[in-house]
């Protein structure tokens, strides 16, 4: 009789996450757009800003692949900045399309935040089913 491998869904998730994501999908995209809305920046600086939003252990390749994809999508643009000191750096700037895309992110996050607030209101407002029956 062949030995069956465990199904992918049956693998126990890491204890610190319980299989629940901590941030929305493509969250890095929103963080980059928000950062560039404030001022144009280069990749290394964007990496530092991303750390403030939970990307402490992000691989630099992940950031640069995201930046290239976002530029291809037209939400940001880049140019080489050459100064007398040091090597040339690629500077990134948000586009009009990127500003509109950031607005969509903001609206989506507002709706998500409302859902999370509603969840915690319900969670905090009632005892669990098991606690209700403990006195019986």
C-alpha cells in the first residue's frame, strides 16, 4: 500500500500567524505609492520607509521587482539621478495614475478597517458560547 503524502492544506501553519495574513495582498504597492506621494525617492530610501509598515525582513529583490512592475503599470516612473558624489541612483516618482490608484487603496482600506472594527465590536461585546454555559 503506497504511503500518502499529507495534503497541502493540512500542513500546520506557523504558530505566530495561525495561517492568517497580517496585511492586505500587495500591501507593499500601497506603501510605495504613499511614500512617493510625499516626495520622490530612490529604492534604498523606500526600503527604509517600508520597514515602518511591517516589511522589516523584506528582500531587496522583492522591492525592486515591485517597483519595476509598478513602473510598467504606469503608477510610477523613474529616472536616473546623477550627482557629483557617489554613483547614479534611480529616482522614483508617483504618476497621476498612481495617485488615482492610491485613492482606490485608501477607499478599500477604509472599508476593510470598518469591517475589522465591526469584528472587534462583536468579539468584545459578548462572552464566548463556552463562557455562557459554565455556570450551568
